C-alpha cells in the first residue's frame, strides 16, 4: 500500500511539474526536473519561495537561472553526497581486496595440486594413475578458467562502478570551486589560481594583474527591492564580466557584492583597459523588473581597483593593494577605475 501511495504521489507531481516546465520553456533535464519535483512536492520551502518570487517578478528561467537554483537548493546537499561516495568507495575497495584474495587463493591451490601431481608422476604410476592425474589436471584447469571468467566479470562491474564514482567526485570538485548564485568561480578557486600566478611570477617574472570590483550602492537594491532582486543584480554583473573577460583570465565572486578578476600576463595599462571595459559594459544597461518590465532599477554601476604584482608580493598583499585602489574609487564618487 505504501509503495502504491508513493507511486501515485510521484505520478501526481510529474503531471504538475512537466506542464509547468513546458509553459516556462524549461528543458526537461534531470537537474531541472529535480528542481520542479521538489517545488511541487513542497519538501523544500526555501526553493518554493525563491521560485515564486522569480515568477512574480517575471524573471525568465534561463540556463543561468536554472543552474543557480540547482546549485543553491539541490547541490547544497553535497556533504551528504560526499559521505555516500566515501561509503561506496570503502565497499569497492573491500570488494577489490576480496576478489584479489580469492584469486591468490585459487592460484596457490592450483600450484599446490600441480606439485602433488608432479610428485605422483615420479613414483612410476600405472596407466590408470596417469589417466586419473590427467583428468584431475584438466578439472583443475577448468576450475581456474571458470574462476577467472567470474573474476573478469566481477572486475568489469567494479570498474564501471569506479568510473561512476570518479564522475561523481569530478562533479563534486567542480561544485566546490563554483559560486552557486552567479556560476562564477568562488573565492577558494580564486585563491588557488592567484597562488599559482604569484609562484609563476617568482619563478619566471611573468607579470599578472588583479581587479577588485564592488557593486555600487548594492545594499539599496536589497533594502528597496528585496534579496531576490539583489540576486538578479549579482547575476547580471557576473554575466557582464564573464562576457568581457576572455582566455585564461579568471572571474570570481569574492563574497557578497565583491568580485575579483585575475589577469595573467597583463601589465598595469592592459589591466586598466579591461577594467574600463567591464565598468562601461555594466553601466550601459538599465535593469527592469516585473511582468511588463515597468519598474526600473536604473543603471547598475561598479567601482574597480587595479593592482599589478610587484617583487615581494604574495596573494594577500596583491589583494590588499587592489582593495586600496577600490577604496579610492569609492571615495572618488564611484563608477570609476583607480589603479596604482
């Protein structure tokens, strides 16, 4: 009865979720379906409130929005996933050890039996004895072949499971390096990348530059329009930066409304040009909200501080100098770039 109820409930949610996804032009992928299954199951109230807010404000469910919802409300269970992967890995290791041990035992037994047959051959056996030895060896060989076939099938199954686990771990690694809201790299990812660039400078004197970016008056958006609109502003700024910066350059959300852009091989003048492109691109567009886009948020602007690596710099000092320039940009009236 319990299974029947679960099946009926799942079918009911399916009948609600799929038409809704179709009406919002959302592709039916496993990730997107997981979002809307939980929405209609009402097991994740934060997810439901967030989606209701997006629908009320007429936000389109673009791939970026869908990914943000998935990362924010579904992938937040990654600690549980990691624990499950650890357990599965332990099981796989134990299975492999058991299979190897069985293989060793079978080989040792076969070797021991062959030695015994060899000793019998040295005692001048008659025809019947020889026939029995040959038949026994044939039987032993068949057993070894059968065990090897079984072992091969077991190892093949284990290999598939190991590849599946590897995919899971790769996905978890990517999630751990991404910011869930903006789909940019996160602070941890930036710090690792910055450390690599500093080491490269020490070893080869290869220059790099850092942009520290802050959204002007961001608190006003949250206080006036709510956090959902604040999230939309963050996503817009992130997309504008991503579309401006190319190649090996790294764009990351440092925290809150602060972002960093790391530019390998860029001298100060080149980095300032990139910063001005980012500032200009972000400030050009006016954001509007609501179903008919009647409520205008005005122009979004950012202040940017730029610093280029110097001898003796580490990750912290480089960031501190870029942050100092950002403070000067704020003090100069915002929506500008300062460098030094």
